[in-house]
C-alpha cells in the first residue's frame, strides 16, 4: 500500500511538458516493441539497468532515495489506480505476514475472508480472525501515517491490540508478564529477554529512535525498528506481525511503499536467518544482513510501483512522472 499524499513539487515548464509528452510516447512505443517481440500483452523496462543490484548498503540507500523521488513525481496518484493497487497489496501483505506465522489460509482464501466475510470450511476460526485483524491493522497504520502521528509505545500497543483482537484479548496491547522462548531448527532453545527488563528495553528502543530518526535513512530506520522490536519480543504473541506492521508504518510515513516479506519457505528461511543475526538487544549483534534484506525488498516494491504508475494514460496523468521518464529515457 502507499499513500496518495501530494508532496511539494515545482510545476513543469512549457518545454518540460513538451519533453514529457515525447518521452511518454517513446516509452509506450518501447513497451509495444517488447510485447511484439515476446508475444505478450504486458511489458516493463528493465529498471535494474539504471539501478543495478548491489550489496553495498550506502549505494543501495542512494538508489532507494532516487527511486522514491521518481515515484513521487507521479503524485498525487490516480485515485482509481491507487485503490486497486492498495486492495491487491492489502491481501498479499496480510497473506504473506500471516503465513510466515503458520496461518493456513491460502492467498485466495485470505481474499475471500476479507472481502466477502465468508468462512472457509475446514480452516480454524483463529486463521480467519488473523486475516481480518491484519487487514484492520493495515487500515490503522495507513490512517496513522496520513495523520502524521509519530511512533510511540502507545501506537505499537494499538497495532498489537488489533493483531490479537478476539484471539487473545487478555494479552492484546499488553506487554508480557512471563518469559517466552522459541525452539530453533537446530533443536536449541532461544530465550527472549525476561519480562522485568522489558520497560528498560522499550525505553532504549525509543532513545535509539529519537536519536537517529532525523539522520538515518528511512529504510534503514524501518529495518532497525523491526529488528529491535522482534528481538525484544515485548508481547506474549503476535510479535512478528506487529514488528512488520511497525516497519511498514515508518516506511509509509516517509512515502515508501509497503515492504512485503515472502512466506515461501526458502524466502522465509532467509528472513529468519538474517533476522537472527541480531539476537542481542543488550549486547548488540550484526544488523547489516537484515538491513540489506529489507532494503532489497523495498527496492523491489519501488520498482513494481514505478512500473504500475508509469502506465497511467489518463488525462489526469499527462503531466506526471517527469523525473521518472527523464531518468529512463536512455532505455527507450
């Protein structure tokens, strides 16, 4: 999902408008040539030719800033396109995030539960509630971002309350009072911080946030928020979903599209592996693998959305996207 909040941009000059019209015509002809070659009805430019794959975080953050500025050039987005895109992303994000945690609903079933209210025969009630709750949580973080409400302990608890609503109401939005642990693939037990130290860890969490939020790249901060929160594990359950929602709330607040973590087993293992490299919320750990993982996923989302909004052929979209089309003119 993405916000439609207009950003302050300068109006195009007459020459820029003429150039944009010509660039869009070349862009469409280029896509048509691709479709004629492949025999398909869709085509996209290879944006990785301009923003190549890299494992250098500094270079990657520069790419993300550039890609996001290109996406901003399409604001305010076509409302109909935005609505359709957000509906699709809501379902995908809900499905993937819940599936990571063991929810048995398929993508199609998740869509049915959210959009029709029907139940799926043979599937647990809790799986239905998790789908409905996550959808409500997405709408909530979208609203929080729109109102420009800053991240706080209260907002994290509000998100968690939605995640566990009707499932574990007694624990929804409440920091845990008991120890928790997970069994790892190698059979060892990983214990999360003991409950009495949670207030101090959450205080440190926000000290870090407030100290770095004005200087750290937004995608880097979003990854830190997710990584730190899930390792603090402040709740009895729902920590993964809440951490991913907090990450995406921060991305959303800074104009970035949602970053969806894939639930497919190999991708899920990669996610858990890079996440677990930073186990020590007190002693620290190697955060770079997870920073890289999130940045690369965010880059995928930006490219997908640029490919989508660059297709706006309506009158409303005639003067949008100059930065993007100017950037890709070497490819068309």
